[in-house]
């Protein structure tokens, strides 16, 4: 026991420095662990938002494709109507 007292008294400054270093390392570890947990949570939130944005973009692409298909059908229908009108006019001319 006497040797321990002598050791502590002879190396008090060094022991305090080592103890302070260990406490600081533990505090940094705890803070970093909390920070990592927060960043993980934020990352998950951002990934969910990104996925939502991709789904919205896909919906817009689908709407655009439907619009283009509809416009193509309208163009074809207009052409068909013009052709039918011309045919009807021709038939009416021939009937007179």
C-alpha cells in the first residue's frame, strides 16, 4: 500500500493528465456516437424525400407520355375527320 501511495504522489501530474485524456476520449466518443445517430436519421429522411421525388418524376413522365399519345390520337382523328368530310363533299357533289 505504501508503494502505491509513493507511486501516486510521485506521478500525480502524469496520472491526472492520463485520466483527463481518457475522460476526454470518452466524451468525444459519446458525442461522436450521438452525432452519427443524428446523421443516420437525417440520411434516412433525405433518402425518403429523394424516393418521393423520383416517384413524382416518374408520374410526370407518365403524364407526359399519356399527353403525347392523346395528342397523336387527336391528330390522327383530325386527319380522319378531314378525309371523311372530303369524301362526304365528294359524294354530295356526285349526287347532284
